[in-house]
C-alpha cells in the first residue's frame, strides 16, 4: 500500500496527451516525407516540355529510353547485390547455428522410395545403378511329394483304408 495508485481520470488524461503528441509527430513526419519526395523529383526529373517538331519528339524519346536503361541497370545491380547479401546472411546464420550447437532438426516426412530411386537421388542422374535385391537370393527347388501323386487314385478305396481311428485302425490290424 506504500505505492500510490494513479486514478483512472489522471491515466486517461495522460494517455490523451501522449496520443496528441504522437499525432503531431506523425503529421510532421508525413510533411517531411512529402517535401523530400518533391525535392527528389525536382532534382531527378526536369519539368517536361513537349517540343513541337517530330524530330525533337524522337530525340526526347531516345533520351528517355536511355535514362530508363540506366535505371534498369541500376535496379538489376541492386537486386543482384541484395540477393548475394541475403545468401551470405543465410550462410552466416547456418555457421552461427553450427557453432552454437543447438540446431533444431526439422520434422522429416516419411517418403516411400525404392532402393533404385534412392540410389539415383544420392548419386545423381548420371549414374545408372540398378539394385536388384532378389538377384542375390539363393534358388530353392520345390520338392514334389510322391505320396500326393499316388493319393490321386480312387477316392473310395482311400476312404475304406483310412476308416476308423483316423486311419490308424488299418495300420494296427496289419501289424498284428
């Protein structure tokens, strides 16, 4: 309670004063920018006076064309310079991240890719590499059971032979 609180009317009054000062500063800034723009235009662009003859108009067009070429060259140079600076900034940011060691790894997406396409992506399109994983597998021959071929005969005979106790009755009778 030792601190004195500001009343809402006092706070509102101070806020309105600050806003008034800010409004005055903004209008002064707008006037300054407008004057600077007008001064620049007067300096760079002389008042246009259209000549009466065709030859003078053609000369004026050529002169204006040359000026636009110069401006375009400057603009191109500046864009290249800016792009180079941005790339340098990105490289420096990466170096800073590497030095700090707190590089946040981005979440990677799962990509379904065959071994051939993965090798092609890694080695580039110049190298033709075919990775056939099945070519190195061992060949296994399937054995055809002879019993299956014999069992194909008459099914009635087969049923009588295996009747009772799951086909074991005949087996016990023949041994005894």
